[in-house]
C-alpha cells in the first residue's frame, strides 16, 4: 500500500509539473503572438463556396508540364500554390471559397500532383515555373497566395521578379531550414532516412533567404503564420520586417495548416480581408 501511495504521489507530481510547464509555454506563446497582430478570423459573412473548378488543364513551360485548375471567373486573377508533397487538390476548399471574389488559378508545382517531374527541384526553379505560368496564361499583375512551400515560392517570385505580382499573401513560410522548431526538423529527418526524397532534402537544405533578398520585394505583402506554427515566430517577424511596407498577422489557435488548408472559410476571411484593401 505504501509503495502504491508513493507511486501515486510521484505520478501526481509529474502530471502537475507537466500541466504547469504546458501552461507557462502556452502563456509565453500567447504573449509573443500578441506583439505581432494576433488575429481571430471572422467567418460570419463568408459566402458559400462554388461547387468546383470551372476547368482543369495543362500548360507546357520550358522545363515542366504544369497542371492547374481554374475556379471562378470574372474576378481579379489569383495564383494559389500548395505546400510540400501536396497538390492543388489539398487547397480545393480554399479555392472554392476564393472563387466568389477571384479567378483562382490553383497550380501543381513541379514534381507534385499532376505536373511533370523533370528530376530536379528547388524554390528558385519553382519560382521560375510560376513566372512562366503567369506569362503563358497572360495574367496581368495577379495576386499570389502560397501555403508553406507555396509561400516560400511566392516570396521567391516576389523578390526575383519584383514587377510580376499585384500582391502576395505568404502563409507559413520560413526563410531558412534552421528556423524550424526542432521537433519538425527531427520528424523530416527521420522520414527522409526511411524514405529518401528530394522534397524532404529541399526542406532540410533550402531556402536561404537573406534580408537583402526580401528587401527587393515591391508588391504589397501579407506575412501570416499560425500561433502554433512549425517555424519560430521570430522568423516570421524577420520576413515581415525585411519586406518594405509588409503587414503581419498571427492566426490565433492555428497551427501550420488549420487556417489555410483545412478551413476554406477562414482562408477566405484572411485572404480577402487583406486583398480587398489593395483594390
């Protein structure tokens, strides 16, 4: 009995210490987030999503056959780019909501989805593909919305081709691999050891954005992260502070994907509230 009581006390102390530690961590995250425009997304007036894409197709670029889906018609052009190891289908709900206000061109990046795999991939190469896609489709100053790797591609497009975009919403980008939180880096390394993949290699080695790179961005830019994202908030702040005139927001209670890939209403509320200030 005495041993049982002692063990129960030890377990109780461990649980209490864990609870206190979690509480302190949550409080510190909230305090840091509030310093950088912590927002709650209001979805009360979001319109119903359209039923699906208007069309799908492929366009031949210099190195890649790029697959894309078009949602909506008549609104300003918006290029939507998914994250690592995903495809345009993962942002289908977001695209269907955005189609109420924009003509959405949701693309599959090279080596992803139904686009071709030329054997090599980098954020610079994907940025070149996006430039070629915009030119092939004759889009004039389109908006670009990117999630995760798509956000990195968006930033790379914006500083490599400063006159190409009319506005950029970057959701969950990191400027360097070493700004990932350790648990995410460990996960990617373990996964890559089990199943070697050039997409994982890219995440572990790229990007390597500098302040000078980001300072070249001229289009209006909204730098967004989830409150519990996979990169340090300090990196999101670095990206924001390096881009002249950019805005920043941290989505309350969100992780890396909940507000953009898994909730079309929240995605619309976030993106449209910013882009309509640019019209």
